[in-house]
C-alpha cells in the first residue's frame, strides 16, 4: 500500500465518482473525512448512492475517479481482503454450512492463524456479542438478531480499523431494532473502532450517529451531527428527507434587520440570513417549532391552516394540517391532545418565531 | 439481550392468547387453533392428492410389487405358475458366479461412471453458473449443453460405433494418418473402456444440471463476505462454493448411479455381447424364458440401488447443507 499522506488519519474520500456503464452516475463528487473512532451513518433514500459509496470504501467496487485513503494509505486498487476494513453485509451473508464458531474464526483461518489460537480469539469475540451458548449452532438455528451478532463477531475478530455495516438493522423487527441500536452504539464505544453504517431510516440515523452523511441524487447533500441535521437542514432535500419540516418557496423581497423577507404564495415569512431582493428564496420550519393557536393570524411567519387530523404519538401530538391544499405539519405537547382534537376540521393559526426558521440553499 | 427472554415472552403471549380464546369460545381453544388454516372439505383435499397417488400406485408401486411377486413364483416352460411360491430364482442367481460377478462389475462401473461424471460435469457446471456473467448467455449455453438430449438415446449410443470401431475414426487416425499402429485397436470398441466412455457421455448431463442450478442460486454475498475476510479464490472455492454446491453434486450422483446401475442398451450395443451388466443378464433370463429368475435379478438390483441411494443420503446429510 502506498503512503500518500502522513497528515490525515482516518478515512478520507477525495473527489470520488462512480459512473456505471451507460453513463449512470451512482456517486458524484464525494468528499468526506471520517475520523478514527467515529460512528458515521450514511442516510438517504434507496438509489441515492449510499450503498455504492460503502462498496467503494470496502473495496467491493472501484471508483471511476478520485481517491480513498485510510490513515494516509492509498486504498485505490487494494483488494477488500487487504484493506483494514471489513463489511457486515446486508442480510449478514453468514456461511450457512459452518457453525457460529467456524463462521467467526473464518477471517483468522484465512490469515493462517493456527487452529487453537483462532478458536480462542473467535470464542472471545462470540463472548463479546453474548452468544457463547450458541457457538456450535448453524446460522439457520439462530434468530435474526443472533445472526446479526454473529456477523458482527465475524468481522470484529479480524481487528479492523473500520467496520462497514450495510442496513444492519433492516432485517429485524422494530423492537429488536431499538435494542440493537443501543447495543451497536455501546459496542462501538467500547471498541473505539470506526463504524460506517448505511440506512434509509432517519430515526435510526439520528439515534446512532456521531455524524450523519445525507446522500441524495448521487451526491452528499449535507454532513452534520444529528442535531445540526434536525435543526439546520441545508437544503430542501435534507429538510424534506429528515421529515417533520415545512418548506416555503418564494421570492426574496428584501431584508429586515438580520432577517431575509420572502414573499410566498401563503404569505410573507422572515428568516435569519441574507439575500438579494428579486432572487428566489426558500425556508424551512420544523414541525415542533410551529405554535398552533386560535389567535389571529400574524402578518409575518403565520398562516391559517385547517386541522385535518391530530395524531397522538405518546409524548407529542402530530398535527396534520392543510395549508391551501398542501400538507403542513406541526407537533405539540401531548398534554394538549384533548384541547386540540376539538379543532379537527376547523381553521387554526400556525405561527413561529423568525429565529426558528432557516434559509435553505437553492 | 437474550433470546430465551424473547422466547419466554412469546410463549406467555401465546398462552394468554389461548386463554382469551378459551374465554371467548367458552371452551377448548384447541378447536380455534385447528381451524386457523383455510377451511377445506376433505373431498377437495382428496381430489388434490388423488392424481399423484394413483400415478405412483400404477407406475411405481404396482410394477415393483409385481416384480417381487413374479420373482417368487415357480418357473414353468412357458412362463410361471402363480400358485406355487418358491425362492428358486434367487437360489439360482446366488449359485451362479456369473450373476454375482456381474452385479459386482455393475456396481463398480456405476461408481466409476459417477466419479467421472463429477470430474467432468463439475467444471462445466461451474463455468456455466459462475464463469458466464450474462444470464442470457448462461441460459443459451445451458440449452446448448443439453443438446445431446435432443437426440434419441439409441442414436447417441450408436454414434460411438463409427468413432470407436475397427474402421472407426480413431483407428483410422492411428493406423493410416500417423501410422503409430500397424493394426487397428479392437479394444476401443466392445470393451469396458468403451462402455464407460459412452455412459459418461450419456449421463454427464444428469450431473451438470443439478450442480449448475445449485451453483447458479448460490448466495453471492457469502462469497463476497469470504473474500472480504481475506479468502483467496482457491479458498473461497474450498471453504464456501464447494460445500454449498454439494447438495447438487449429491443429486447428480443419485441420478447417475441409479441410471448406470440399471443400464442395459449401452452395455449391449457398445459391449458387443461380451460384457454384461445386471440389466443384460436379466434380459437374457427373460428371453430364455425364465421370468421368475429375471424378476429375482431385477429385485436384487432395485435393492442394491436403494441401499446405494440410502448410503449417499445418510453420509451427506443433504438437508443440513442447505
């Protein structure tokens, strides 16, 4: 492996493209620096390029251009086996004819570690994921959650610098998913290894990641902490994909203090930022920042909406509102459920503070 | 988390469901459980099962029973007497060294042909399933491999005569073209070598087909995972591909072994009457006519094949691999 840089530790993707035959661009202009020990989640709808990016990192596919380095070592052209990274495949890809112990010991066997040594290490990895009692079973004799732990143990035993997980929770039922989120995260903290996790589930990404990489249309739309993404989506794609955001489009009419004034078909909105009058402008407001009342509709940052349906979520109430025929979302505290429900089918006022909104990139 | 917990909860839930159902029906919940599937009249079920059952009874069970019965009847100059039971047919066979030797030869030949079919068939199936990336070419090549099946069985056998015969292609080449032999080799035809060659050609497809399908449906992710964990191509094959393709190999072995054990026409035509198989021997008794002895020979053959298949299944634990 060629040493290209002594400065950058961790995983670095630089100007990475992957174009499939027939000019299908799966991954475009990806630049990303993952620190060692980070928990990174690639999030995006299916077909957004997240799995292709993971395959490029894992060495199961080659970039059309651009470079991938790990701790300064060039990875382009290096086989998956020789990379200090291993993949936990979607649906786990366990060896059905091998026992749990043989599955876990496989990587060490391939490295030529002698039998006693590799079994000892495999047993330690199996112990780490809590499957010591199941060691002699075949994968098909295990539940989905247990198979997943075997898949994890199988990659952990080779002591990789990073682990790639392709939709690791996709095959599990919801309750088990919740449990495995916590377990995976705890395991990653304990081991201090970089985890790169691919999912299309926003909630999963928000609950697990140190940083989330939102991908859409083959490019990185935004990289940020869960909080940054939830509070400050950069563009409309991220705002919509992260859910619970209301987006307004319009034309910038001027500025007012530190705010941009945007004229939209639904009224005038003000949002922190700068802009040039006459240019198109878009802003997003989170559902939970929207106040719902029966007060008079304010002239700015307020709309009259019809309450179609109040959805009780336990800790909050999600309000499905109708804004001139378009869906609009608000979230209020669950204590207000009875009060709000009485307004179903009637007009209410939705308003928000200017500083809670944010200007989206065009 | 522990799976036991999950199981425990599931069990409790099931118990609770049963209790609730009992409360609702005011009685046994077992009846409720028994009717969870679609309701179907027993007559309808019978109608579904009948064709297959009748087919099996008529064409498999009935002939087998008949053969066993005939083998136990008394031979008469023109046929058999169904009112006198005797084991004469079996005694005759076991006292004739030719029959036992032929049985031994037939088993050895069947094993040898099966082994050769694996050696030749596996690489073909492997190439078709894993070496050809386009599904269209894969299917086209597979149909091409099946081409010999388009030709009648006897034609495929007879086609060997002008190749292996005294004045056949090979002898002509050896004697006339390169002149390494002064006289043609007779052993090319009417020999065990020729029979085995023809049998392998006839039956190798029964080996290729199941292996091909097994390999074609192999989980690519398992192979990718093996590579990811550092397996070289040779190790991927030995550790993952080969073990996962064994069920296909086993099914191929059963096909080829059973078919070659019962072989008759190939041995007669290519063996030229000098080489016997249990099949040709049974035919000879049948022509005498000595039907009870012929039936006894066939019964023993069926028994040996059944044992062979049972041994194959027993040692391979076919269901455990997939």
